């Protein structure tokens, strides 16, 4: 047993959770191997998770995070459900780890294979580090750095779609639900979360849904406009806290970069 009481058996719920959150970007061709069928099956049927581990290992972003989280928490299995939930949603067991310690361990883990994908994971980024997907979206991916160098609409859309969003289902009409959520905004110098607005979300895409019985009142997680799972109050709280923290530290970096680029700045 680990210090946190991890059972030495495969955690099928962890594989199921991984499939639910990883499916959408994988289906779109953004992350992981071209094997969205395995994730689709596993996300729909918890008993169909046997092949998820082989697929998860080929996610060049998520898998190293899960390995580092496993090492630092003492949980043996990177697909332990507690680690998978903490990675995608923030909070949980990952919140017990020093963010900087996580960043240093991730940097050491990645250094031997660092390439273009990890170009922005440097010692200078460690103040932003966290053992969750939100850090990867805002810190490791390049998109926050493109907000001021190109038309901001596309980078903002990617950041908002790639982060895990939370929302409340207000109503359901046939194959669509109305969700109230907070979208990401950019005012030319800072990122923020807007006041809650309503949006339409498809319950199923191409006949597939992970939440076919979603109903008004449910709190849900969205990833690339895909319904991943229901969320508890505690999960929403953790996801909101990790998101706001990441936005704050990202804004600090952008301010430093803006100041350094100002003529006459002493940097």
C-alpha cells in the first residue's frame, strides 16, 4: 500500500475517467495517437477500459504529468482514478504537492526528450507550474503567448476550448442542452473569466454521448465542447480554483513580457 492507501490493482475507474476527458481532443487529432475508438468505447462503458493504458501512454502531454503525480504522491499507478481526476480537474491529491516541486520534477522528467512540444517548459516557467491540465494549456502550450502577436480570437478560442470548463445545465430540448458557464475573455492585456452566459451543447455527436441522461440541474465538465462527465460541488470548486490560479500566474507572465518589450524598459 502507498502512503495514500493506493490498492495494488488496476483502477478501471481511472482509465474510464481518462477516456472521458481525453476523447474530444484525440478525436479532433490534437492529442495522443489516432485511436479515438478505444477512448470512445471506454468512456461509454466502464468495463471496456482494457486498452486505455496503451493509448494513454502515447499522450505526450498527459502521461508525463500522470507519471510525475504518481511519483510525488506515492500512488503506484498513473491511472489511479485519484490522479486522473486531479490532473484533469485540479484539486484532489495533486493539490497536496508543492506546485514548484511538481514543475521541477516534470522538467527533469522531460529534459532528456525535450523538443518543440515542450519548448516553453523552462526553469522560468516553474512559478506557474501545477500538476494539472490547466497548467499545460496556459503555460506549456504556446497559445497564451500568441494573444498579443496575432489576431487574438483564435488563440483565445483554443485556450477556452482546451481547458476543462464547468457549467450548469439549465434545460434540455431533444438532442441539445442549454448550459450556463463562464467563458474566457481577453481585454488586450489580461485574461479573465466572463460573467456566466448561456450556450447550446449537443448531448451526442455522431451518435456518441458519455452523458446520454444529462438533465437540468446537472453540473457538467466540457472539453472542446464535448460533455465529459458530471461534476460534484467539490470538483467544481477545485476546477474553478485551479483555473483562476492559472489565469492569475499567466497574466503575471504576460505583464512581464509586455514590460520587457517596452522601449526603454530596464527589464
